[in-house]
């Protein structure tokens, strides 16, 4: 891939990722600007579809992505679809558990980068560190008492944060 095409791909990816994160963060704060449940679900499915499409990018260390990029995109896409089914409003509010799920999803999508371990994507690298800190907190919290919601959220976090196979160019270790 030539340099201008690669840069255009990186820019397009970063803009899409950042737009998705802003939307998901707004949902995690309970802000959905009068959208009804169907509209929110449609937007989330569009994001999941786009993430799924990103899996078509090559997992080649000489190309755009790190070696587990497609696996991560596929995983996040599937999880977004699952969370989409949980979207309901009660009294004009999203449930707190669902808002926390959106917060976790935003943090994970923010980590996605086309640049693998090369640290060219400073935005994603900052969130990579944040997610590692969050993972440590979840590991500690998982040892405590649970009312059912914590186990659900910890399980979701674990599924988002763990990739079963890491290639030689994987930034997700």
C-alpha cells in the first residue's frame, strides 16, 4: 500500500473510531438527545457493522494493522450487538448497568489502532494505558462481594479485554 493511501486509511479509521467513541460515551453518561430505543439500537448496530467491516483490513505487520486487530474488531462488534439488545429506557433513563457497559465499550473501542505496537497512534496508546489500569481494578474488584451486576460487568470486561490468540505484531498483550 502506498504512503498516501495508508495515511488516508489511518485518518478515515481514526475519525470513525473517534466518532463512535463520542457517541458511546454520550450513552454511557445517559445522554441520548431524545433518541428513542430503536434509534439508539440502529446506531449501535451501524457501529457494530462498521467494526465488523474493519476485520477485512489485513493482519499483516507490513500493512496497516497489528496481528490481532481483526479479532478485536470482531469481538467488539459481537459485544456491541449483545449490549444493543439490553438497551431500554425507564423513565427516560438508561439502566445504570447498561451505561457502565457503554463506558467499558468506549474505553475498548478507543484502544483500537491501525498502528499496532509502533505507537504512532498516541490517542489509542493513552487509552491502552487506561484500559490496563481498569483491568487491574476489575481484577481486584472481582474478589469482592457481588450483587450479580458486578459479575455481569466483570464478565463483559474480561471478554472485551482478552484476545485468545496474539500474533507476533500484537499490541494487545
